[in-house]
C-alpha cells in the first residue's frame, strides 16, 4: 500500500499556524455535562480492518451516539494494549499503515460528523516523525489533540509547546497507582480531559470496572477542573451506566474492536459497532439517572 498524504500544504512562513479543535473537544464535553450525563468516547485503531474500513467505523460510532472518537496510531510494541487491540494493530501494520493514513482518518471522521477526533499514540512514532510536523498535520486535519499514555510529564515540554501553538489537547493518563502529588503534576500539565485508567494493567473488556475507578476519579478531581474520563474495561451499557454515574466521560475501545474482529464481513462489522455505540449511548444516559437517585 502506498502512502499518500492528503493534508493541506503547510502554512507559509510568517502566517499563523492552523488551529486544531481543542475548543470543540471542550465544548462537546461541556455539552454532555449540561445534559447531566457523561460523554461517550470511542476508540478505534486507524487502518483496521483497512484504512477505508477504519474511516467508516469511526464515522459509524460517531453517527450512532459517541461524542468523541480516539483514533489509535498502531504501534509494534503497544505496551498499554491488550490482545484484542494488539491483533487489530498487527492487521493495520501488515496492511501498510502510515501516519498519513491516520491523518486521513482523523480528517474524514471530523469532516463527516463535526465531532472531536483525537489520536491516541505512543511517543516513539511522533518523535520519529517530528513533533512540529505531527502537530501541524493533525491540526490541519481537524484533530482535537492527542492522548499520550507513555509520555512522562517531565519530558513533555516540547510536545506541549507545539500542541499549544496548534490548538491541540494534551491528554495524559493517570492510574490508581498515581500518588496525589503525581496526580497534581500530571493534571496541571494536561488539557482537554484527564484519562483515568480504571485499573492497573492493559486494555481489554472486563466483567466489572469496580470501585477503584471511582476512587481514582475522586482523587483526580481534587487537583483539576478538567473533565475526568474513565477507560479500560468498559464493554457494555450496564458498565457504561456504572461509570457514567461518577465520571465525566466513559471510554470504550476493546469492545468496539472485538465487534469488528468477530464480524463475518465489513458491512456486518459496521452494523455491529453502530449497535454497540447506540447501546453505550443509552448507558451513559442511564448513568445520569442512576446518579440522580443516589
């Protein structure tokens, strides 16, 4: 597969940099809060099952009820990802996925829906590609920012400088093991929202998300006014409702990817992720009702 970049030409020297959609991300999360509910954030890797199939899947989940979508940049050593997402990443990489395809996915999902689109990526691909180039192209594609699970805050100054210049969110991940002082440090450096990993370990669906996630959200909110969104383990409407009762956003990834992996053909896969997105959207609204009665 050849790599063809579809992004706009770089701005001429001296002109203002293209601005990304950090503000749109904030508005979308605030709109969900104004409705008294958590936002639904979906994750799908770019290039899976194909580049075109990944674009259609991203559009499908947004059209069916997700407020935000995270587009994963597949990596050969995905230390935070469980076997389902690792399998999808491997398919995408063997298919010849390039960063240009990730940018195309962001652009087409955003242009089709007008909803915020983030990239979730490990640091190494950005470092190799070039921070300025990556942030500029992501902003030009209409991206809202990046989730950077393995970038230490103390090493993030260069990224945050360029992300800020281009109007992109910097979303850091906090975990139950994070001490209070560390939570304060991480949240002070981030923007957009805080990604709260519900438990220690890798991504994947689980039978229960548990009280550990709620404690982490409560501890994180002490040090920030940013929305706190919970991921790792949510796979159905009941779990979404549970998390929506205490978090600002519910992040679902492996469950969507598994639907695509298990589908007999692309059309069935799209129908399945649409169905799941609609179900989860009902779940986050049920979480609003559950929280109101507590």
